[in-house]
């Protein structure tokens, strides 16, 4: 027997929250794979530069929808420990995204304008990007895990 023990606000909130994950985590997965392949390959380095122009706005859109959806979904319930952890992870993802968007992205675009898009990135930049990608990947998947936990804990 199915119970209708949810409000339409919760329904809309969870829908937006999950849509944010689909869009954001999908884009993160694509750019992370490109970045991994681009570490040693001029072809994939250039592909990563081009791909990030599409994935960057999708990641920000996904993050925005995930946050908006969480606010709407949890509005009546209030803060829980798992929600606070989720908010902390989202803060790290936002800081990480600012670094990638305002430091790495301009670097890649400048190299593209200079005709150097297929050159491998300097080792120091590759290290920073690798740390950022790990934070991003682990952060997004942890967010999704916590969302599943919170939805099931409400039952």
C-alpha cells in the first residue's frame, strides 16, 4: 500500500534536488573523465578545454537546483546532522567550483587563445586540478548518498 504522506512542496523540492544531481553530477563525471584522460594526452587536453565550456555552466546549474531543491524539501523539517554535513560538503563544492571557474578555466581559455590548447598542462597545475576533481567527485557522490539517507530516514 502506498502512502501519500508528503506535501507537494516536498515533492517539488525533491524533484529539483534530484534534477540538480542529474545535471551537476553528470557534468562532473564527464569533465572528470576528460581531465583524467588529458593528464598525458594532448588530444584529451584539448578536448577537456573545449568540454569544460559546456560542463562548467551545467555544474553550476546542477548545484543551484540541488541547493534550491534541498531548501524546499527540508523547509518544514528543519536541520538534522546529516543535512548539516550535506551543507558543509556543498560549501566545499562551491569553494572548489570557484577555484575551477575563476582560476583554472581562465588559464585553459588563455592557452586556447594562444593556440596551446593541446599542450599538456604544467605539472603544478595538473596537481591542483587533480585535487579539485577528487574533491568534486567525492563531494557530489557524498551529497547524493546523504540525500538517499535523508529520504529513507523520513519514512
